C-alpha cells in the first residue's frame, strides 16, 4: 500500500470524493464519507471495506496505531492531501484531518430473524436519525429500516451521530409497509407499535417483551397515513401536560430503553 | 403599540439585536432572541416579557392570532424589517420571519423546594442542552441548573431545542457544587446521582422515587472531578456491550424517564 500526495483541490480524485456529499452520488457508487479518528477506527473494526483513507498532510502521521487494527488490510488507497483539498471533502468545521471513503456493501450481513426492529418513517433531521441508530444498537435492536422519506442514512451527519452504530448494526432502506408485512409473517405474534403523544395506554403499562417493531414518525407529521392500519398499538410516553411532545430521537430512545428494560427484567 | 419599519441592516437597532448572538451581550442586557412562530407563542404564554417583536416585512401580517394571546400586551415594540435586516439577526436558515427579543428576568419564579433537579456539568452542545431542558420539563423536573462550563442556555440553539421549556421551567446558572450542597441541606434524604457507563448498579435496579438530583457530565469529559465527592451514586443505563456510551441528551432523557416512571408506578 503506497501513499499518494494530492495538492490541488481541482484534482479529479478530490472532486469525485466531494461529490459523495450528494445522496445520488453515494448510492450510485455505494460509497460514503466517514470522518474523524474514532469513526475510522470503528469502521476498521467492522465488516465494511475502506476504499480510500484521506489524511490531511499537516497532520502528524501515525499509521502505527491504525496498523494494529485488524481491518487495516482492507484499505485500498491512502492519500495525503493539502488543507485546501481536504476542506473540499470534509463536512466538519473542526476536523481531525482523517477521513475514509467506505463502501456500503450490496449484501450487508442481516439478521435472519430480527426480533426487535426500529422503523424510521420520514425523519428529516440527520442528527435524529444517527442518534436513533446509536440508541437502537445500545438497546438491542437487531435492524433499523429507514423508509423512503427518511433522510439518507449514509449522509455525513447521520454517520457522525450514529457513532459507529451504522457499521455494526444492520441498517436498510426499504418501503416500510412491505417491511412491516414481511416482519409480521415472520412473527405472527409480534407487536407493531408506534409512539403517539395522546395515546391512551402508556408504554410502561404495556408488556413489550414479545418481538416488537417500533415505528417512529417524522418530526413534523408523525406516522404516515398509509402505515396506520399496520400498527397494532399506539403508546404514549408518560409526561407532564405542559409539554406537547418530545424530540423524535428522545421519544424513540425512551421507548427503545423501555422495551430493553422490560426484556431484562423479565429474564431476571 | 405602533409598528416601526426598518429597512437598513446598518440601523443601530438592528445591529444591537444582532449582537445578542453573543453571550456577553445577552447577559449584559439580560435579553435573548427567540425565533419562530411556535416559540414566540410559547413566550407570550409564559411569564417572560417581550421587549421587541421583529417581523420580516415580506411576511403576511397577521397579528390577530397573536393578539388573542394573554402576553401580547406585554410587547413594547414591534418592528417590521427588510430581508437584509432580518437576515442579520436571524440564526436559522429557513426562517418563518418572526422573532422576539425576550427579557430574562432578574428574579424568575423558582420552585421553593425543587424535589427533582437536573444539573448540567460542562455540556458543550447547545442542541443537547436544549433537548435536556425539554426532557426535564416533560419528566417533571422542577429546576435545571447549568454549571459554569455549560454552554449559555440563552443561546439561540438552546432556545430552539428546548421548545419552550426554557420559558416555563426554572433554569438557573450557578456553581454546581454550591447548588448541590444547598439542595442536600434542603433534602437530607435526597439522592444525588450521575450516569456513568461502567457503573455497577443499573438505573432500573435502584429506587429513584426519593427527591433526586441528577448530574449529567460533559460530552467529552464526563463529570468534573471537583463534583465527584458530592455524588451519592453513579448508575449505568443497561445497554449492549458493543456500544460505548449514549449521547448525553439521550442518556439524560432516559434517566429522567426512568425516575418519572418509577414515581408514577409508586403512586399507582
């Protein structure tokens, strides 16, 4: 593996990477940007491949720490680039001077029977989507499915907020109604639930230990009308009456925690 | 109340408002910016006063909806301003063309005995601070105290993420050690807890129904060393081992929910 130096932001390779900020380009090439040292480490330890590692030339070069990681062999190219070239590709204001172009596999390992699933229906805020992927992993969800209207889960802000969860967890993009119907065939006794601020039953009053598929609706419009008939039960999170709702990432995380807590308590 | 039209972004009044984006200026004048229709409504319904209401001149003028709100009479000035002038003051990319300058009172109504309190120790992300204020209100916390190192709770991003919680809830800025010691004198049987990823005891295994003060540490460094001796117990949130930690706002919200859930369940 050799290191190539790139000075000019006009370099076609740099311009090609910068285009990965666009959704269409990402999916056409099935590749996306991962920025920051910890995230690149998480990537190296995952099953994903790194096509190119981009290092800011003014950064102290220290491959030794990276080489010790098992995945180092998966990197195809390493570029050392000027500040101007780096700035064109980077998405963060205070960069650590390291980013990777990762490949999103055609066939990512998926759990055969995802008992606990999170569905994101039209979420627009990439911070919310990333945070929910992080919480989903923490609370033992096996798969996250992002509906068509949800912001692209390979966008840099989602990748950052997911803190590596995107590399370890099975995350898919699919039509939600199809996904729910298939899941229900797999788990006839499964429970499709959704959060709704004014639902009568509260999440901690309902048993959530069966296989559960949780749908989180969009920040502005809630759950799509076309999905409503597929939902077995809407649940509210107990809260003070002065508050209209929780942030979508907060509501989702609290419900995922409640599901996880109930499963743990049942085991004990 | 008369409406004044301001065209030039150079107008000293506009420049003076734009300076409210800076923390020092906000606290010197004890005033801050509140942007967006729903937030201005929340403000009007709160005990806070509005010094100036700023409307983008191209916006459809519709005072009638606002006039019905009880706080409307408290507004001192209304300005209609040009797009250029508005852009100088606004903090959002997609603005609704309405913002208010609110006064943060010297003596905001504080609960005499805040049984349940959230302390923010050095949080740097304004989105996290705002979200936690929103969750604190939702889950029945009576006061939020922001330590010296925490991002200013009157900054526009905090105000936005708090979704009105900042106007309704008691939020104070104080030295946290002083706050904790005073709170402990008030509640000798009270419980000072903090989240810690590797703490042995898990939050759902501990009774959290007594008066509780929850400390959330900074995103990067956790709880300050100077506070550790004041904490009665550190608790972990149950989660999968692949995940190092939750986002600070997530962890805080889950713990606030768990406290609230336990109190509700006890009452039943």
